[in-house]
């Protein structure tokens, strides 16, 4: 009888271990499903060749002949980079390793924006990695703004299924006329479909790519309740394996809002214009549902205390 019970318990352990893996501080999380490696379709490029220092030059340190960079926050300054080109649609990805330790109030952002060219009517597509206000975890937030819709955030928040401070993990944005897809290690975690409901807030103008690390104590920790503790500075994030393939807007027409076209003399070819980028595959849809069911803990579309009337795209 004891032998049968032991065999039964061992069988149960093996079965459930295929679905649950230990995590670094929050208890068990579910093992991610297999998905297509979208990052394999594009080519890594040099950070040094494609991006320039935005601010905090003393806290920007190129590595490995410019293929990687460390950006850091200390009590004097944060730091950041911006792409040399502006893009209308494309695939944008980077491998990032986050600072360890007590990181309350620290934010690492990997995002697209055109606020420099369209200050009153700008678009954004945001990955924001938030140092947790109490624990040593990091929280992932995604957000979009379209046509200056800065008064209505469209945030969604996720607990990660890995420790982002131990190894590099890929954060990717796919943006075209059909949808915007946020991916983590090639798993879609959010899809914003371009349709009538989202038309007014769908990012539509050319954008630059940014990465920044900064003190967000006031914004990210309830008005500064858990500010950055600079006893643990510098907070160093590593960034590399950069992929930037989009329709480049030539500098001769910096405020162009034209749609990418293979026949345009002002625009380059859109690399994500084909049918294979128009919708998620079956595997990607499984991954999306997994991420949202198991790891998303906040969506603006479920925040009825914030919105008396939910935004129209929440009904689709």
C-alpha cells in the first residue's frame, strides 16, 4: 500500500511540475507555453550605431564594442538613449537585465514616443519596469497613448514569471496598421487591435525608440511614499541584443504622418506589413491567454472605480 501511495505521489509531482515552476520570491508560477520565436526573424544591431545618449552621459557605458550598454541611476542623474531614426511601424526589441536589491521608485522604460515632434498630440507605446515599493520584485507595466490622449492612461500590470535581475530577458514591440503587440521572451502579453473602437487612441505617427532609467518616486510609489533609497545606488540596468526594423522616416520630412508604403519615395519598406504580422498565430494566442490569466493583476478595462464609463475599446 505504501508503495502504491508513493508511486501515486511521484506521478502527481511529475505531472504538476510540467506546469508549475518555482519562482524567486512570490511562490509558484506557471511554466510559460511554447511560442514562435518572433525575435529570430529580425537581426540584432549595435546599440552604439543605432542609438545616441539622450541625457546622463556619465551614466551611459557602452560594452562589447557597442552591442550592449549599461545605463544607471544615481543621486546625481538618471540616464537614457534615443534612436537616431524615427519609424512608422516595425519590430523593436531589446534584452534587458534589471538592477538587483531594493529598487522602490526606480523605473526602467523601453518605449516609443514622438513627444519631441508632436508635443501636444503625441503617441507612445510603453514598457515600464517598476521597482516594487515594498519587496525586491519588479512589476511590468504596459501603456499606450494615441493622439495626445495623456489624460487617459491605458495601463496593464503584470507579475513576471522570472527574476529579471539574474539574466537578460527580451521585451519586444510589434506595431503595424493591424495591431500593437507587447511580447516578453516572445510571449504576447498584450494586444491592442486597430479597429473603430481604438481608432482615436491608436498610435499612428512616426516615433523614436527610447530606453531610460530614472527616479519615479513621486509617480510610481503613491506620491513618494516609498522613494528611491540611494544607499543602494547606483542602480544599473544592462541593455543589448537590440532589434530595430521599421519603416524609417527620412530626416528631410521629420513630421511626416504618411502611411508606410513600398512605393513611397520618402519612406522605406515596412518590414511588418505582410499577412504573417496581421494577427496572432494559434500558439501566440495561447501564450497571450496564459500571460493574461496567470500573470496580469491590473487592467484599466476592469477598473470601474477609475472609469464610470469604460473606454470603448474595452467592450471589444
